[in-house]
C-alpha cells in the first residue's frame, strides 16, 4: 500500500482475489450463482459488480477462462465451443453501435472545416466500413472464403471477400 493506505491501480482488492480464486475452480459448464459469490465476499455482488468484473477480467487474461452471464442468476463457465461461437453476438453489438455512431455523426448540421471535417469524415468512413462488413451477406461471403482457405486468411483476402 502507498503512504495514504489506498490501494494502487496495480493492487487487487481482497474481494476481487477471493472471487477470482472461486472462478478459477469452476469446471467447464459449471454455474456459479450470485448468492455464492456474495457469500464469499460477504457483500451483495450485485451492489459490488466491479469486484466481479475485475475478477472475470483477471481469470480471462491470465488463464483464458471465460464466463457467460446468466442474467439475474450468476455466471456459467464457457466451453471452448461456446467461446469459439461468441463472435456473432459481438458483431451484432458492434454493428448496432456503428449505426448509432453514424446517426450521431449525421447530426452535425453546421458546416465543418479543417480538423473537424477530417475527423468527421474519418469516423464516418470507419463506421460505414464496420456497418458494411458486419452485414449478414458479407459475413457469409467471408465465411465461404475462410472455409476454403488452407490456413488463416490474409487481410487482403478478407477485404476482397467484402467487395
């Protein structure tokens, strides 16, 4: 601890460590109810979610263990198959965020100049790219290319599949 007796960013709280230790013990497919996690730290985990999120991040980073949230109930350790198939939920969320960003950028009604114009056009281009690349038709074309590839698909081939 530093001289003010406050934890530094590098130090984990004891609650985070206790939760992480429990998460490390979970078997694939095992469900851990929030009530159990609350009992471990003697606090309502729903009021102290930051401990849980820090512990989840730690075990994912250090041990490649991933948990799914069962809303309102607890966590379930994901299998390799579940991890491998998590992409669609992320791409759907990313596409939704990109479209929302484009709608926000479209609200710039005053004429932009200089760096503001460059930033606006850059952001619009990137978000449009994300929106196009995550359309189901484009995802299917990319999937076909990946299935026929002998190894990881080079970036140039991925871009070609999106044309």
